[in-house]
């Protein structure tokens, strides 16, 4: 399937330098799975991984941010080559703002997908 972007969409994407993805409910279906030993497991979709690689190929940084500190998220980030990973975050906006300052970006250059 081919996706055709309008000039307006292309113009809006041109300013995006960072994509920040919440994990639970964005990269997962929001379900929590536990092993008999109490270890948390998450289910990720392979297409999200391909999409993050595509963003990186066109020069858009990708970051993961989650309120949970999960080994599964750390492993998924490693597999995808995502080096900007923020786990156990209570104040996502403050974390995002500080990260943007570190990268020299304004919030207008960021797209963030979160669930509430």
C-alpha cells in the first residue's frame, strides 16, 4: 500500500525532529501479562518497530517514555536501536522539556504519542 502525503502534511512533518512514544497503550495494546514468577511481559507489534526505524532513517530521533520501569521496554529499545529511553517517569512533560533542552529542540519540533 502506497501512502501519498499532501503538501500540508509534508510541511508539518518537515519541522519534526523528535518522536516520543509512550509505551503502554501506544506501543502495546495496554494489556499486562505476568509469568508465574511475577515477571511482567508486554506484547509489542513488529510494525511499530519498522516505523521507528523509518523515522530514524529520515533523520527524526525516536524516544520511548513510560511511567513503568520495565525490563521488557529496555530490551525492545535495544532491539530497535532506540537509545533515548525514559522509564519510571511521573512527570513526562518535565522530562520531555529537559530532554529537548539537552538536544537543542523546541517543543514545536516534537510529536509525542501518549495515553491517559
